[in-house]
């Protein structure tokens, strides 16, 4: 089974514990604390579009990509119901073309740690290098290996993130936070990272 089939099957069966349906409180917090103003933003691994829609509601011009056709279909329907515009792309984040103009902001909630595990660090770094330019900001939420869980996102240690991203990006903050599960329940421990392209 290829990666597209795998992720599409997860959405078909509803085996999507990461898809809480709740806009990320940590994303709101990072944007507010860092004073990030509405701009063009690319979301990698947008799933059913909850956070892409949030960003659009906050005034950002959003492009969002996911590998699963079913996830994108659901995202489009949610955006239509919400009345916001998002440029949805069904495709592999590892093969995104270089945009005509770099994105000032890239957001990734849970894509980085999956690509890192399933493909390679180089693959996601090459994508990030293509879509950003010096001064572009990157917000990444990953699993946190300091919490031992039987289930949950792939876990990284802080040093993994510094090693993987530190050459291409300056790390503005790297701090623990908890993902939110459906119903507002506390989810897995994660890392909240804000970075600026060197």
C-alpha cells in the first residue's frame, strides 16, 4: 500500500485520532505572542482543514496541502460551510513545486514527524527550502518523545528538532505543549516550535 492509499484509508475508516475537529489553541497562541500578521501561508498536511479554516478566518491567505483525497474533499466541504476561501491542493508535500513567490509563513501540525519517520528528514527539508525564503517563519507542532505513550504521534526529542531544522532555520522557541483531542480533552505531549528561515 502506498502512502496515499494508507492515509486515505485512515480517513475512510475514521482512524484519525489527530483530527480533533478543534482549531489549535497553540496555533492561536503562537500567532498572538509572535505578532504574526495575516499573510500568505502554506499548511503542510492539512487533513480535513480545521486549522487552514482558522487561519483563513484570521485573515491569512491560505494554501493547504494533504496527500489524502478524502481529507481534501472533507476540508473543501467544511470551508464551504464556513464561508472561507482556501486554496486546497491534493498532493504529496514532498513533491510540492517551488511557488512563484516564497511563503512568508508555513504551518505544520503533525506532518513533519510523519515524513521524517516514513520518508526522510531530507525530503521534508527540501520541501521547506523550496517554499520558504530568508525571513519566512515556520510553525511546527510535533510529537514529544519525553512522554512515553503506547499510542500517539511519532515522538521527537528537542535535540532531534534542533539537529533537523537548525541549519536551515533559527529556532525562536521550542517548548512543550499538549495537543487537544476531540471534546477538548488533553491529548499527547508535543513540541511547539517557531522558527525563522536563515
